C-alpha cells in the first residue's frame, strides 16, 4: 500500500494534529506501507532529511500561526506524485496542500480519504470573523464531497459535522502514551523547581495560549475562588501561543501564578502528575488530547461540557464537566475537589483506568482496517498518472 498524506502541519511541529499524524505514519510503515508526506516547512526544526517528507515554502496561517500554509511548486509536486504513484490519498487539512491532494485524487482516480481535526468555524468568533462561517461551510462541503471516508476524532465532532451536511463520517479516536504519562512523580522536587510550595493545591492548565482555548475563563475562575481556597492554591500555566506575552505581562508578577512556557516529554509528564487538578475550560476541542494525558497521569480533570472533552469525561466519575463559559460552575468544581480529597482521588483513579483503555495500537488498527476497506471498495483502477514534464495544474 502506498499512502500520500497531505497536511498543513507535521512533525517536528508540536501540536496535537502533527503528533497524531506522525504516529500514524510510523504505524503505517510498521505494517509495511510506503508513505509520502507533503507538508509545509516550518520554524520548529528541519525534518526535510526524512525521505518520506516533502517540504514546501509556507507562510503562517491566520487563525493558527503555529500551522503554516504551504505555497507548493506545481512542477515539483507533479514529479514527486508521478514517481510515487499512491494507492490512497489522505488529506488532513482542507486548505492549500489538501487542495493539491484532492485535485490529484480526482484527476487520477485515486481513492481519497480525509481527516477532520479542527473546528475552524468555532474559532471564527474569537477573531471577530464569524461573518465568514457560511462561506467556510460552503467550502467545507465542497471540499469533502469526493471523500470516501472522513475520519473524525469524537462522537460530538461527528454529530456536529452531520448537522452541517457532511457524509461518510467515521470515528478515528485518539490514544495516550500510558508509559509516558503515569501518576508517579516526586511532587516536592517538581514544584521546588518553580519555587512553589509542595503544600499548595496546584491547578494546572496545559494548552495553546490563544483566545479559542478560553484562557480568559481559566484566569477568571482562579480569580473567583473563595478567599481560603485561593490562599492555598497555585495556578500553573503550561504552553505557548499568541496570548503568552500579554498574559505574562498582566499576571507574571502574581505570586500564585506560574508560567512554565512550552513543555514536552518527561517535563510535561511530571507537571501533569504533580498537579492536584487539571483545569481545561476550552469548548472548541474536537478531541482534547491533554485531557487524556492528564487522566493517564492520575490527575483529576475539570473540563467544559462541550466538544471532544465531554466525550472523554463521565461527569462526577472520570472527571467533572462544567457549562462552557459558566465561571460559577468551574469555581464550584475546583472547590469541591479542593475540600474533598477522597472524592478527588476516586475521580483521579477512574480517569486513569479510562485512559489505559485508549491505546494507540488499538485505535490505529481500526483506522488501518478502514484504509483497507476503502481500497477494497474502490477495486482495481487504471490511473492516468501525469507525465513529469506536464506543467499544468495537477
């Protein structure tokens, strides 16, 4: 099987989409598949030496600067695709490079699948662009109409897209590295590194610091805690993004708020495991990988009852769900877990057990079988691969 993946973000980018796609390509190769990834260049490192990755000049994407919009060279792309001759094309983002993959698949009768990762429609209002939503959905419906499968990360995302008119939807969930994220940590050592008293009730947030992550709700919830709880608590904010500098200027001098910047690997796992509560008020998630990571780390999770987050939390069992935007509900949840250590421990253990059932291998095996089914349904094809000298649009 030869798979061509078109995406506007890929390793070494550090967002959830890039990491998931990177894991998927590694899994495919472990199954003997041959893969070719078409992705933008970036500022976070150079993976161009990887033979399977073709990089293209790019510019930052308006709504998500950490993702980039490639400006592909048609001649170069035609040569690479003609030489590779893919059996299946997977478009992971519906812009620029995704359009190239879509056009090639249609012209050459190659089976086409897509994956949906980001609720761009829900981002629009945070950037005062909600007037674009009707145009966005018209485009999304057009883009996905030829896809034999559209893989979505959660049931809530599937319901959302069905309401918008998309078809051929199938759930491709997310997993967690249970060996990396574990409830084992030297709590005292971790917090001493940040000059935080080990006796503090530590509330942790991990994520991109951007408006669509409801960072304002995070700060407002902490500010609204009752006097005794606030005095005993410390807020730790891990991540980077467009709001990092403004938040640091506004709150960096507060003695009970710590900004760690971006963390990954063991440093991130230690923060999860050392925290008492993971507070994640974002309501725009298609899945919410950080929720699963916190659960695996044995940390009680408080999240918004919206999007993919609510699909991973059974309220008052594996975590706590709050009405999006309702500060009083988030405050109540934090204070309940602060005052009731046994209840917090039970939720932590239940969340940990749930996370252990979400293995990447099981999830990827299901997606691999779906790939095979798409190829089987498509049957043998006669493809008219364009000559490398043909410089017209793919």
